[in-house]
C-alpha cells in the first residue's frame, strides 16, 4: 500500500477564504449559501448559491477559477514549509469540477452580442487551472496521476489540490511517483 502525506492545507470556499475561517464557520453551522452576486441570475429559478466572495484574489490576468485555486495553493504552500527550490521538483495535481467558468460565460455571452473574446479560449479547460497554478508557484508542472490512481474528471463535485514532491517527466508530461 502506498502512503501519501498532506504537507500543507489551503482552502477557499463559500464559508471562508482560508482554512481557519472555513473550519470555524463549518463548526458553527454556517453554510455560506446566500444571494448570488458574481453572475446574473436573471431568468434562473433560484438566486441563491454557495458563492466564494473574496476581494483579494491574486493574479488578475487569469480566470477566476485559477485565481481561487492560487489563493488556496499559496496558503497550502505557506503551511507546508516547502521552499522555492523544493517546488522545482514538485508537480501539481488538481481535481476540479469545471475550469474557467467565468471565461466560458464571458466568451459565449460576447458571441451572442457579436463580440469575439479569443483570449478566453485558453482559460476554459479544467487542465488550465493546474498548469497555471504550477506556473505561478514555480512548480515543475501539472501531474496527471498519483501512483496507480487514474486521472478523474468530476462532472460536479469537490475540488482538491495536491503538491507531489516526487515526480518524473516523460514524453507524456509530469507524473507523481508512488509515495511521498
């Protein structure tokens, strides 16, 4: 059996913008569900949701999905104690239910209005989140697999991030080694 270690925690969600706040609010029963303000809910049955509200997201040049992940990643990195040199041999593994939702909305809304926002296209895929996080953090790159665990794309569900310090590169990309 392979063993894996969580070296640092970082979290951003509707109940808080860091691990401590999320834990406190979850323990107190706060759901984070409230009126949605980040996107138009006109014509929708519901106008409430569990929306992340954070005014201090890093790297405004990236899609909101990447920026949310970067904020949590930076907290996890600080908590991990890994150095910048450690990251050069570290891969990023990310589970995400969708990538680039804000860019997808911006692109297709623009198309309906006769506008072309080609810059949004590369921000749309779920893999763009892990690639951009690896780039900003200075990690070796995105990893596709942990040990024998296959790559999973979740249609709807939780997202997660794992920095794997033992990885190797081949013609198919960067891959995590079996245990850390």
